[in-house]
């Protein structure tokens, strides 16, 4: 299946944001800033449906 560059780039950006949010969660947990831990954990959870929607939109045109 051929993928478009747009979908690959968007999924790469979402993965990069997941890594950043996870790193912020770990760092803020270490410094006991629990409000920010909850904020970045929630952002990390919200990025999953975004990546799933991007994936489904990119694969929808290829027979699925």
C-alpha cells in the first residue's frame, strides 16, 4: 500500500508530541508538580485518538 507523505509526516509529528508529553510527565513528576503531570498526561491521552483518525483517514482511500 502506498502512503502519502502528508499522512506519514502528520503521524511523525503526533509521535514526536507523544514523546515530548511523556518526557514532561516524567520530569514534572520528579519535581512533584502534579498539576502539570495531570495536564501533560491528559494531552498524551488526547493525542492517541488524533493519531488514530489520521491513520484511518490515510488508509481509507486504499480499500479499507
